[in-house]
C-alpha cells in the first residue's frame, strides 16, 4: 500500500544518476545507495525524516528550499539525521561522495519523533 508515491519529488526519479539504487523498500524504511561525483548536483527533491550515512569523505553543499546553501565537510563513517525536507545537494569537493540514505516511512517517523520527545523530558 505504501510506495514511492508518498514522496513529493522522489529523488530516485528526479536525480536517477545520483540516486543509484533502492536497496530496500518496505512498509518501514527505504534504503538508497547514493553517489555524487565532483561538481554534480541533484535536482530539488523531498525526503521524509531520514539518516544519511557517508561511506566516503568530501564537501557537500546542501540547499533547503527557501534557505541559503550550507557547506558541510562530511567524513567517512559519519551519520547525519535530518527531519523531512525538500532540498538539493551538490558535491563541491574534488572526490566522489558515496553514502547510504535510510528514509523512515511517515508513520515510523512520527513514532520516532514521539520517542525523541519522551527522551527530551527525562
């Protein structure tokens, strides 16, 4: 019942040369293999709450729709949590950046947010 139609601008559709392969897609998560060559930028796209796990180091410029770009130095082995967002990314470094994105399906993202709120109260 849940499918990629849940995503406003599905990154695997608008930036298929960057979003290489959907490794897993079930009712809880979608896992995507991603690769940005130097100088390559994605189109604006949307993600639900997600985690990006970087396999290689590099320099990324992330632009959230309606905001100024932010340049990030990412390191191999680094994991970054991001809430639901519409953004674009660009590799502004000189090395290919490889990462894995784990998107939480909406009902599971809400549960994670509730758990985060409970932990904040402690």
